[in-house]
C-alpha cells in the first residue's frame, strides 16, 4: 500500500511541490489535491495581464485537469478544506468530502486584507487575488466607467493599469505620500507616479478612505476630510495576509504564517507547508521564486531524501506594467555609512541608483531601464567587490563590447526571429514558445530546454528579460550561491577548501567525503574536481584522463566533424625555416585539408583523424616542436611584436621577453585558458591590454597588465604595476598565474575572477606583500617541475601513454 | 535472427571511457561504466552528429563533447530535458569478452 499524500491548496507553490516530487519519486504516494477554486492550477502572477486584456485565462493555466489524470492525482476542485483531524489523520472539506493522509501538505496561500470600513461588503467591492476577482472586475468594467483602487502598492498599481486598459477612469488612493514606498525611493516613486499620470491614472495621495457608499451596490467613496468621488468598482489592494485559519484551527503552531523548519515541516512532522502561508525564520514571502525554492526542498523531504534544506531567500521587486519597468533590491535608501551612485535622465525617463558600502553593492533601485537588475542583484548576493569597474557600474553589464547579438539589448525591441543566443542559434520566439508551452519559470529551466545562454553566457541578461517579458507579471528569479553541479550542494570554493583541508587526493575520495549524489559525478564536476586536485597537490595527485574534456584527454582540439587539429608551440611567435618545413611536410604527408595561421601567432593543421595524431606529433617532435596546448585550460600563447631589435619605436626586447615567459609558464594547468602578450612600446601592437597577462614595454621598464579579455565581452586589462627589471616581470608573472590557479574557480577566466575578488585583493597579494608574492612564485615554479612534460612526446612511440585513446578496436566482421 | 559478433575484451576499454569499432561503414562507440557494464551506441549524437565516444562517461550516461547533450547509454535516449535518440546495439559480456548484435540494432520508441 502506498502512503497517502494530501495537498490542501491547488496553487502554484503546492502543485510545484508535487511536480518536483514526481520528478524524483513518481510512484511513492497516492496523491489527492483539494482546491477551493473551480479550476486547475494557474499562474497567479499573470492575473494582471488577464485583467488588462493582454492574455486570457486559458493562457495562464499551468496544470489542466489532464495533468492531474496523467499523474494519477485525485483532484477535488471547488472544495474548501475546513478541518484537519490530526488524531485520525484526515482532512474534511466543507461539503463533507473526507480524505485520510499519511503526509499532509498545506499550501493555503494568502488572503487579501479587507479594510474594516463601512460599505466593505457592498456589491462592486472586490479584492485582486484570483480568477473570480478578475472576472468580477471585467464584468463591471464592460458596463461601468468609474474605478477606485485603494492602495498604491505593487498589486494596486497593476490593477489600476489593467482597468485603465479596459477603458475605465481610474483613481488610486494611497495612504502614504509616495507610491510603492517599500520598494522605491522617493525619486523613483515620483517618476513612476508621473508616468502613470501621463497614462491617465489619477492619484489621491496621503488620503485615507472613510467609507464606501451605496445601498446594495457601491456608487462612491468618502475620504477623510469629506471629499467624495463616484465609483462603480472599488478594488481593495492594500496587502495580503497569510491564510492560516485552517492550520490554527488544527492547533498547528502559527505566528504571522504557519511556522516551518528548514525542511518545510510544521510543528506536526507529518504536516508540511509551503508558499505564501508559510513563515520561515520570521520571514513571509510573496514572490514566486522563494516559493519554488521551498517547493524543491519540500519535495526532497517528501521523497525521503532529506538532504535539501531551505535557508531563506533574498528577494527583490520588479513591477511589470507594460512599458513601465522598475526594479529594487536590498537597502536602496542608504544611510550615513553608505555612498550612492545616481544617474537620472528625465527626458528618457530613466533613473538608477546604486547604494554602495565598502565597495560592495548594498542596494539598488531603478526606473525605466531595468535590464541590469539581475546583475546588480547577483553582485549584492555574492558580495562582489566592484572597485575595479565602479565607473561602468551604472551603464550595466551589457555595455559596448558584447558580441553575438548585434547590440540589441531590450527584449521589447526584438523581432520574433531575433537571434538571442548566438552560440546555439536560439531565437526570441523559441524562448517565448518554450516558456509558455512548457511552463518554464527560471533561467535554468530555459537553459535546459532551449540551450539559450548555456554556452558563453553573454546573452544571459537578454534571456532573463525575455523570461520576465513573457511571464509578464512580477516574476523574478532569486539566484543562490551556485553549487558546483547538480551532483552536489557544495560550491566550488567549498569543494576546493575541503580538498586542501582534508588532504584529499582522488576524485573518488572527494566525492565520498562530500557525499556526492551520483555515483561518479558528471561532465561538470569531474573536470573541476580533477583540476582542484591537480592544482592543490602538484606531483602528488594523479591526473584522471577520463575526467578531462576530450581536447585535454586527446591533446588536440576536436572539430565539428569529429576530426582534430594539431597546433605546435611557436615560442613567442618566432619560427625557423626548418620548423616551417616540418609543418609543411606534415601537412603534405597527412593530407591536411586546412593549414591556418591562428590568432595566437601559430600555425594550425586541421582535419586530422584521431588515430593519426601520435604519428603527426612524432614527426613534429623530431624537428624539435612540442604541443602548443591550443586545446587546454592552460597557457595558450604569448603574442609578441618584434620590439626594439627591429622596430624603430621599440623600447625593450619584447620578443625575448615573450619567449622567456612562454618557456616559464607552458604546461601549467589552470582554471581556464590563459593568454599573454608582450608589446615593445605603448603602441601595443601585440594587443597586450586584452590579455590575461599583458606586458607593455616603456623606456624605463615594463608595465604589467592583468585581467583582459578579447572574447565574448571585450574587457581591457587593469594596470597591476610598473617594474624595472626582466627578473621582476618573471616573478610577478609567475605569482599572478599561481594566484589565479589557487583562487579562481574552474572555468573562470581571469576577467570574471578579478571582477569577483576585486583588484584590491589582487594588489594586496602581489604588490603590498613581497613575501607572499615570492611564495606564490615559488609555488608556481615547484608545480611546473611536474607539469612541464610534453604530452605529445609522452604519447608517441611503441610504449606511449594512453594508446587506447587513439586506436580504434579492430574487428573483422564476417556476416552475410 | 540475432547476429552476435565478438568485439574484444572488456579490459581493452578504460573504465569510464570508450573505444570505437568500425564495421559495415558504421562507427559504434563501446562504453564501459564504473561497474564494468558495457554499452554500444552508434557514434553519432542525435543533436549535431557529434562523436559520442569522445564524451565524458558518468553513471550510465555520456555527455556529448560537442554541445553537452546527455544521453542514457542503456536506451540511447537523451536525458530530459534534452531531446533525441541515438541507435543502440544489444551487448553481452561472456567471460570478459564483449559481443554485440549487429543486425538487430534498433532505434527505440
């Protein structure tokens, strides 16, 4: 006999919990659902667009009755549960329907607050909470003209806008002196008010409603001070309150909401609660993202896994009245201890304010242009040091320099066929379709289903915008500290720390120690753990080839047709005629279809079959050439100009310096690829200021630049320091590489790493502390002792490494 | 009629790795899991024809090296939410030797 699970409350939080549960344990429970409304589960955050006539009710259904049938769920619609009999473990609905439960899930949501004034029960006085409220408003708006909305908060303004769209004359009355005072500062609030006034909505500020007038049906309202206005429809939108009546009656401990622990259980362990009715660590949530996080945790516990814990959510507000964008998060008012950066462009209707404390974002409020809201939010949550790019902060993440989507950066401006994700060829309409037809809510959902934003990530902001644009309502994603992958809840930092602290030496021992959920990890965590082991224990931890991405396992780049490319090292871009001949001979001998000068001053041979690789390498090895690591998370090239040896402007010998640095650093495994360049003068022909480590010669010595990137997002380097001698260049270079290797997360390039930890931190480690710099440099040199072995030479000849990697199994098949 | 063909020894495939077999103009990837189970899948990803044999093996799954599509090795189906299906070949292991059924290769539903 299966256990019985009963859900009370057929809304988004409860049904999402069931969906999460069915994903992990589809057959564990007999499930019954009670809903007081006569429908399946619908998307409550989209009620505003329905009221505005931009969507219809069919558009916002999330789970129709078929869904319940397909999943063998008994659904009682239109039945309100009025009693929980905990002793006999059953629930009883108003009509007498009774269901027994082994586990009970309460998701009773919240109720609108009704202000206790005369006339509150008149016909034509509604709240804004569910489909029947919306139907009632639409009925009245089709015949009558005057609407009054009580409450100038998020919900009230959405209702006001929607009713205006339906052709009514709308007045909003608000108790305070500014709209949405809990989500906006006075500046943004004033801009919002002006925008809404321009759209024809009237406001009565600092006004309290004394009575609603009428006998059976409302015809007007009277305010304190005696002013009266006509009203055929009154919407009370002054707030919501968790619906805890049922739980309270059953003596389940409640405060403002039903109090739950980190596994979403109430004081009765058999009874869970999720959603707006819940109070967790003194917080009550009304946004959808926290509810979904709770749903995940609750499902995990119901599925008897029990490892997920809810630790609360950080939220932000986003109002989406079509064409009116605003966003706020954190402490956006600021105080004596904070500073603010403000941009105000009245003509364009744009206002942005970022509140900073100790070089970190403390809060933000934006009006008119909210594209970067989620970026600020993420930095707030991650406590990112912004000192390195403070000057660009207000201009947002997608300022000039982004590639792959033609400079368009607002969802509203895009055509349906607009290619949003240039890596995977995903158009706007693909995302919109996936979101609506598959009921997606989060960025991760969209990534999984469409692949958009899952490669280089430069379109993440756009995809989030389309998500918000499509969902329309106040949906907002609340990202959390990211676990390394789906196999674990530990973050990159935690995994690396554990490896060091516990002296773990193998992937197996890391996974066992951290209680990995999958037997041997996945393609995301294994390469990362392998890297952390290699970089933490040079010479001690053994490399695991099966946890390397194919390019690093085969020491060649896989191409789209499954062939490989071979790129030998060309030290500092200097090449001899003999080497050129050897490359040409190899190209002839192996019938190479494409020979290309690469972007990093080398020569690539393309279109080689995998089993040919050891022979090609062997031929090149014989002429003194070795692997160029063009496939690796490691040093790629050191680009140079000819420098003072030839160039009349050259101030130092940049080519020799390039060769020196390349000889020092090749072969070292790093979190991601690493590029260097050395220019002989500030004309910078080697483009050193878009490299991970760039050296620019000046008359008095060398400038050292770090953290540049010429790829997805062009980012110039930042100046680390100026040094005089070649020896200093070498020491700083080695120390910087080692700091990057020890500090950055796997697959994090130097640019985002520096943006995360801050230039101040890097300077502290490399400049202000000579001892530390020397120690870093020594650690690097030590690890190089084990790393600098040419992988090509190791894999050629009779007893080369990993022979099975390159030779297919021989089979003679004889069948007729 | 099932046409069983002997391929080689389990030990010739690295644990959590794969080898390719060329036969009949087809390339078949043989995978070995951590538990020494062997699976045979046509070496073409249903997404963009990537060589699955070159991917990272984890559990009973492989991740295509081209665009990270994850396939279940036992039935060739892409793991939700990815879509698509690669052809799988029945495999048996007897005394450490691997056999696959060439003719009865089939695309599951």
